[in-house]
């Protein structure tokens, strides 16, 4: 029989499974010669050494990366990162020899297919400030007057005069202008 113009599309292998940093550190021999995927907060980032350290829930793992790969990534110190690699152990140190490193936010955006989370956060911030301005206008306060009154209320001398633990006497824009 002849096959009718069928093409076989090579299937990509499934992504490596997620593991916690604690699993890798406490039992590295269980992951010997297997590719794993982990995530954590970047607590140390050194492009010249080709090293970054990931931390998550009290565990810290050393990740070795090709310095050129680190230079091309947009990783930030104290940002979240996703790393794919092979667990190795040298002497008494467990580390991950990384084949892929990328910021976790970028991975989430790629999976969702959009980057609207930043726009949504900006919109929420704008809405909060609109509400703050409405409240300040209702009480005839400017943002500067509000900050000054909060600072004055925090001083021990101002609290002693008032007699209450947190005395708040706002300076009104309406009073100043009158």
C-alpha cells in the first residue's frame, strides 16, 4: 500500500517535571542524570562566574549557567526565575547545571499568551490614587497637608498635647485659604 502524502510531525518531548528546591537538596541521588525544572527567588546573580543562587522556603540551591546565557537573560536580583537543568553533586555541594534559565514572570506571560498583568496593575494603581484624591478633596486636604499632619501626629510632643495615642489633626486646605 502507498501512503498518501502524510507527514510525520516530530513530537516535542514533554517538559521536565517541577520539583522543589528542598527535594533536590535533601536527596540529589534520586535525580541523578535526569532533567528537572525548579523555580525560586534569585538571591545571588554573578554573570562573570556564570552562577546564580535560587532560594525557596528556606532552601538555597547553586545554579551553574553559561555566562553568555545569563548575559542574554533579563533576570533580576530578588526576582523569580525558572531553571531547567541536571542535578549534580561535587564533593559535598549539590548544584544544578542549567540548560535553560528565564524569569518566571516571562514564563507565565508566555503560557498565558499576554502581558496584560502589568497594564492591570497600572490601572489598579491609578484607581487607588483616584479614590485617595476624592477622599482628600472631601476633607479639603492636599496630599502634602495630609503627609505633614501624619508626620506631626507621629511626634511624641504632638501626641502628649492631644492626650490620645494617635492624635490626627489634619491641616485643611480650606482653612489655609480662608
